[in-house]
């Protein structure tokens, strides 16, 4: 691969093109045939900082839906499980409840 020499103006134009492209630096460099580490160095050399947006986004969390997959009815009450319990656990539980 032969080296391409670029002027300061050409590097600045490439950096601007990267910003406008919406691509990651790695994807842009692959597309342009540029070494990503050198591209990053040239950005720093010319005073460009990678955009870092430290923003929070609001996330709506719905209440979890619990579904009963197993229910044990005993003379003293009812026990519901929302996941399948281990059979050994159920056996021990039934022995204690007798």
C-alpha cells in the first residue's frame, strides 16, 4: 500500500467529512483507506476533539409482569411460583408442610 501525503487543508476537509458522514471514525477510515490511529492523531494535531456526548436519556421501565407457573394448594394456604422450582425443593417443602 502506498502512502498518500495530505496537506493540512486536506486533513481538515477529511475530518469535516467524517463529522458530516455520521459514521464512526473506524468505519470512515475503512471507507477512505486511512489508518484509524493516524486519523485520530491528525484530529488531535489540528485541535479537533472527538465528540463525546455525555447525555442521559430517559428510560421508561414498565412494571414487571409476574405469571404463576406453578401453584401448590395446602390446607394452610397457597404457594405460587413465578419460575419452575427445583423438584427437590418442592419435595422438601411438601414434607415440611405435612
